[in-house]
C-alpha cells in the first residue's frame, strides 16, 4: 500500500509538472509565432475597450457609424473579462498569461471532479496523454477568444450537476443553473441548452422526487437570464433577441452544405449575395428577420440532403484532429487563406484518392503527421467513452445526462464545427474515456456505485 501511495504521488507530481510545463511552452510559442488572434478576436477586443472607456457594450469601431448588429453580436462576459484585465494594462500578452493560468486551473479542477466521483487515479498516465494529445486546449489558452473562460463555466456546470445527482439538494441545482447562465453569457453555444437544461432538471425532480419547488425555480435561472438579456437587447436595438449572430446561423449552415455540394466559389458567391441584400435593408429588425427566414427556408428546401450532411459532420465532432488550429497558430495557414480556400485541405486531398497527391501533401505539410496522431488518439478516446457508456456500472441517470450533453454539442455545431467547439466538454469527455478503460481493466472488483461515477 505504501509503495502504491508513493507511485500515485509521483504520478500526480508528473501530471502537474507536464500540465504547467506545456502551458509555459505554448505561451513561449505564442510569443515566437505571434499568431494570437482569430476571426472574432478584434470584435471582443473592441467591445472590451468600449466597456472600459465608456461602459458601452459594442463590438464595432466607434469611429464608424453605429450598427445595431455590433451591440449584440458578442455576448458580454468575455469582453468584461478582457476589460477587467485592460483596466490594469491594455496588453494582450497579459490576457494570455491569465488565460493560461485559467486553463491550468481548469485541468486541475477537472481532475478534482473526477476524484470526487469515484476516480482512483490509477490511469493518470492515460488521462495525461488525452489532455496532452488535445493541443487545442493549449492553443486557445494563447488565443484572444472566449473558449477557455467558457470551459471554466462548463466545468462548474458539470461539477454541480453531479453534486445535484448525488445530494438531491436544491442548492446544487441553483449552482449548476448559475454556472450555465454564466456560460451562455460567455458564448451563445449554450443558449439553446438552457431549455434542454430545464427539461433535464425537471426529469431529475421526477426521478428523484426532490424538493420540486426550489429545484424548479433553479431550473428557470438560465431562461430568466435569457429573457432579461434579450429584453435589454430589445431596448438597445428595437428587436427582441439574444444575439445578432443567431439570425445568420442558418445561412452559415446552408453555406457549408452548399460549399460541400457545389464548391467554394459557389458558396462564397451565395454568401456575398445574401450579405449585400441584408446590408441594403435600413432597419436592423428587417435585416435580422430576413437572415433568419432566408436561412431557415433554404434548410427546409434541402431538408433531407442537409440533414444527412449535418449528421455526418456531427458524428465526426469528437474525432477532428485540429490541423487547421495548429496551422493558424504556427502561421502556416493565415485567416486570409482560410477564408479564400487557398490553403490545402487534407480531407479534399483524400477525396481525390490519388496516392501521389496524398504523399505530396504529407511531405509539404509536416503538421499532418501530428494531426494523424491526434486522430488516432481521438479514436482511442472515443473507444473509452463507448466502454464507459456500455459497460461501466455507474449511475444510469448520470450516463444519460452525459450522453445528452455530448450529443448536444455534436449536433448544435454540425458542419461549422472545429475542435475548439469541443472545449466545453473536452475534459469531461476525456474523463469518461479514462473511466471506461479503468472499469474494463478492473471488471472483477467493480460494483455499482451509490455516487455518480465518471
């Protein structure tokens, strides 16, 4: 036993040193490559500066005519996070230092969630491999983007959800609902989940026969937050809505489908045409309604073809290796190349079924080998998650809850997904994979757990 404890201590120390060390390495790489922005970064930065200087929630340039879209394009918590740091000094390297510290916190907080829910620590090496083998975690800690902050609130949500499942106490329901509200105010990807969350809590109430009045009140917190924030947006823009980006989402989904079907030029022409029509409408309400109705109408017209396309991409959600993110971070691919389709795409090369083209691509883009390794590791991870769901003898309600959460993120992103969309659940997903392998190698001693076990 003493030898086992010493071994565990060494593993924990190694785990800590590797996680902290990798964040330091990626921060130094960011200093070297200087590619710390993505397509959304400058809108977040502008809104943060506008908040700091004038308490004006606006993600556009105030020197230009004010457009209602930019008042609600970016949800407020990440700009507020930036504004707080900018109040000390407007320095994006300071922002990235804080985000790296937050990312380290997320990893150790996630490990705490695992230990609270039955994890023995025997598979620390595998857990470390899964985290290290998902470089998007470290890349986005060094990108001006809300993903790491969103991951923090997501982890809070999962921890309190598991606590609610074990304690049946309304306090935990209030905590998980508050965490969800903070998450959806950080990025709208959690906006539809608020309604699913309400149904899940109602299901917990029925299944566990808990204090339904207090738990039901807790379930309403995210929805109440959406209503109040949308009403504030109505007062500012004349249109009751949560985020102006919602109106264009359906057009983006259809554009992805059109690109896969007819090629990049056709989809780019379509997108530019729609933007010109929308820009010609003087009233924000008309622009919002047209974009929403146009996108929804196109998806309905192509329902069967688009549905298959969307589901196919959703099934690949947890397998994406993130070569694009690696190339953007290192500067091999630029945002200009990304948005003009001038950068080679490995999936397109594979579709040519030309051995010479594949070899030429692998020779020209060394990061592809890293992407293939990450893909193989993601396959192992998905295998562990399947073992967890099919074989691990843990709380079945917790299993259904996790399955719904994982399925939600895969379906909500579909064809516009990339690995950074996995970040809200990436650590929890890795935890399920580890618990799947842990259980399958120790089946003889595994017994049903009274607590929720990841």
